C-alpha cells in the first residue's frame, strides 16, 4: 500500500537473460531430477516365499476384518476362515522362520546388520542427495551470476522483515520491499512449480515433493524406509486379537435378504 | 450394524478410482490457478484484489466441477477426509453419511498450498512482464 510514486525502469535484457532462464532451468532441472531418481532406483528385491506368505497372511486377515461389519461372506465360511487364521497366527505357522521355539524373548533384528535394510537406507540417502544437490547448485549459480540487482516486482506488499532476505545484496535501504532480487524469484519458482511437475510427470513423481523434503530435515526420510524390520510375532498376536474383535461386529450382508426384498417391492 | 447404508458406502469406494478422481481434481485446480494467475497479472491487479481473484476463480472452478463433473453429488466421486481415513484404516465403520451431498465439498473447495504458490508465481511473472518491464 505504498505510494505509487517510485517506479523503477528495469532493463528488458534482465527479463530476457535472467527471469526466463531461471524459470526454464528450474523446470528442466526438476524433470531431470525425476529421471535421475528413476534411474537410481534399484528394482525391488525378490522376497523369499516364506516372507511373502507372512505378509499375505496378515493382509488377508486385515481384509477379512475390514469388511466384517457388512461382510459378503456367509457366516459359516467367515467363521471357518477366521478360526483358521486365528489358529495359524497363534501357532505361528506363517512365520518366516517357523513357529517360535519355546518362550525365548524375540529380539528385533538390528537394522545395521541386515543387508536388505541397509540397502533400503542407502537408496533413501541417494534419493535425498539427488534432491539436495541440484537445489544447492542452482542457488549457487543464481548467487554467483545474478546477485546485486532487482529482478522483479511482487504484486503484493510484504512486511519489512522480508527485506533483508529478499533484497540481499542490494544496498538501498529505502526501496520498497516489493522489488525483489533473483534469489526470491528462485524461491517463488521452487514453491510454485510443484503443481507443474505433477501435471507433466504424473502424480507420484520425485520432483514435486522436493520442497516438502527440503522443509523437513534432509535425512529424515532415510530412517523410515519400508525396509524397516517388523516383529511379525507381535503383529500376528495383535492380529489374532483384532480378528476376535471383528468376529463380534460381524454381520452378513445377506441377513434377512428375502424380507428386505419383499418389503422393497411392497409384497409384505 | 446400526446404520447399514453408511458402512456399506464406506466400503464401496474403490481406491484406484478415488485416486484418479483426486488426481483429476488436482489438475483442474492447478490449471485454473495458473489461468487465474495469468489474468491477475495481465490485468495488473495488486494486493488483495489479486488474492480475491484467486479466491473467486477457485470457487468458480469448484462450482463448475460440482455441477459438470460431479453432477451435483460430489460425495459419490470423492471421499471426504474422514471417509478416506476410514478406507485407509480399513475399519469400515466410519460415520460417513452415504447420501452423497456435502461430503466431498471440502475437497472441492480446498485449493491446496501448491496451487496457491503456483498462483503467486504466475501472477508475479505476468505482472512483471506486462507492467514492470516496459
């Protein structure tokens, strides 16, 4: 809301050789990053049969109890599947390493010693590096070549607190904060191009979420990789309880279907 | 099973279709925010007028999607946040109302931070090109 008195005249060369190149470079680097991440991703390893059986048993039980409130499975079959799964979970038939022996406390495997988990962590780190390095390089490039002049005027006012950040390298204390340097244009691009990446690269591209990962701690994503070892003994125990609960809420969608049908057509 | 229709509705959402709808909606919002940015920049709107244009254009886009794409029943095409969490958690006992009205409205109206930033970017770009340089 400043007075419209001051208006700078910017050289059109700045527009042609700074504004457009920065935008273009950022778009292209985003696309490049997407494909580099695709190349770096190692194909998922084949799991042994026992490990898949372990996961599938859990998934099967989850599907069964997710639909239990309005199940399409008739009561006899539901009960038999449920009882069979519960017994198998109890006995540990589907466990990767066979049923637990005795009552020795099961210790979760150390993720550092397991080579598979280590690979997952390395892949996460690589992805993070591919995210981080181009941003650093572009920022350095902009700082080196395009520092010290005003690039563009924001169409909305900002508070004076932004002045030191958005006008770094421009020593004019009285200038309106709306005139900003090329680094601010970089940040605008950085946050604004996510939607474009999503449009041209698909929804699960690796270019779009760069700003979110930048905002968070850069290596936070590496810890929660899917290769995290899980204690299936405990999971199976919990799943058994859940199955028992689900049996309480079970009801067949075909209950009283003949009455409902007759009532629907007004015969009752 | 106190309310059979609600739990049935929660299970009848097929996840890939919901995903596709959400993706389409995101694209529509992105494109509309881009065009809103262009219009705001070329018209030379500043300050609140520009953000007002963004708001109006997003509301208009949401209204168009509501009428044209969802045929007035957004709940049939996209789960509200609570419905999605129920489907994801797999409990199937959400309190999602199955009448198909008013459930998907939040998803239609929420422009998303990405699109807001995109709007600011395009707005600034066109404002700069048209009104600041020459």
